[in-house]
């Protein structure tokens, strides 16, 4: 039987599903930024203390987790794989909407477990060490999501950091295998061992584990600065230079976070805590999202995302804002810290608007 002109094809249906998941990630991003303003102690559209307390899980698992698991689900090309980003997105929205907190966190846990199943399925399809490192990274997200049910967020930060660091490091090793050389996978596995050992040890010996994790973070950043394409492409033009600048900036922020962990050990409050988590999740994580967006986003939604020179504006705002915020946090200069935080929020909103405009006007 032939399809009518308005009958969506299977491909169309899954593109729409992916767009829905991106919408969930967008809601998590906007709400997470609002929560960030609440935590800064400045004006926010929704001045809710409850929302402010959800800032971490919503941004890391709701926003970043949904986007990363969506990209992996697209790689697996199995409809069931989209359960992972859907559960993560729904869990974040449930938390924000005022559902019982345990329910929202259980949905996030279910989403990470589904994500782990996707990662294992990818490894079964291609049993390679690099794919195994990606699966191990997701395992840390599962442990962190479970830990959030029984413990406070600060104690779970090393597990969430390991998830993000290993995910991005393995992604870079996969995308730049030719330029990194034949030893890239071996180096990735060595550094995965250091980062993983530090994150795991931090659960029982917070100071020792945090310092090992810090060492791993510094080593990962040095490796990526030395061997990844950033140093070579920074002299290029257009998208290649933008990509290189975002990669190099992200790696530098990871190194700063690693140094803080090495010096301070376990940080769960105060300026060093604020600095280390935002260097990892904003400086490293969001810079890498900006770098990868023009490359990966088109494959996920089936529409092009052309590079525009305007993309430099949010990238520059992010780096300047995070530098100001980090200095303010470490020096206990509240107003400086607040100004830097506001700049980082503006940078992420500006990037979201730029991406949306580029997709529509491609």
C-alpha cells in the first residue's frame, strides 16, 4: 500500500523523536541556567530555591546527558536506544516541574542505565578498546545517578566529572584517530585507568581520590592539547579555527580543575568547589559541546548546522565569564563572581540562539 503525501516515513518519525529529545535538553538547559542565576544570588526569571538546588543534576544529566546519549543512540541505529535520552530528558523535566524528587532522580537513574545498555550494545557490535572506554564512562554516570538518591551532590561530583572527562576524551580519540597516531587508544586506556581510579577512590577516600582524579584530569588535558587537532587547526580559518579554539580552551579549563583537585583534595563547598565544578562542566564540557555542535548536530537532527562567524561571540563570552567567575570564587569577591556567572549564562543562551538561527536559516 502506498503512503499518502502526508504520511511520515520511519526516518521522519525518528528525526521527530530526536528533535523531541533535543527539546527536553533545551528545557533542561534553560531551567538549569535559571537555577544557576538563583544560586548566584542575582535576579532570575523563576526565583525558586528548590529549582536552584536542582542545578547540578539538571545540567549534567538532563542537558549534557540527554545530548550525549542521543548522539550514541543515533550511532546504534536501534529505536530502543532512544529510550536513554528520553528518560534522561523526562527525568530532568519531572524534577523541574515539581514531581516528587525521588521520582525524578529514579528516572535519571533509569536513563543512565538505558544509556549504559546502548554503550554496551555498541561495544558488542564493535568490541574495540575505544568503545569499551566509552561504556566505562557511562558506568560512572550510572553510579552518580544512583548516588544522588542516597547522598548529596558534592560527593557525586568526582563520578560525574569522570563520566564527562572520559566521554569527551574517548570521543576526541575516535574523531581524531588519524592525527593522534596509533598510540592514541593505548594512551586513552591508560588515562581512563587513572581518572576512573581517582573517581572510584573518592567515594571512600575523598581527599586521596580527588587528588588522583586531579592528576588524571591534568594528564588528559596535556594529552589532548599535545596530540589532538587543536594546535594544528588554530592557524586555519572558519569552522576549523573555531573548532580548534573551543577544543584548546576546554582542555585548558580541565587542566585548571585538575590542579585545584591536586592542591585542595576533596572540595565540597566554598570557592574552590565552585571553581572546580564549573571549570570541568562549563569550561571543559560546554566548550566541547560548542566545538562539536556543527559536526555532530546535523547527523542527529537531519538538518545542516552551517558555521557562522557569530559563533565566536558565545565562545568568547563563555571563556571570559568563566575566567572572571573563577577568579571571583577563589578570591571570595562576591560581585566579581556574580558578574562572571551572569556572563556564562548569557554565553550559553547566545549559543543556543545562534544554533537555532543557523539551523532555520541554513
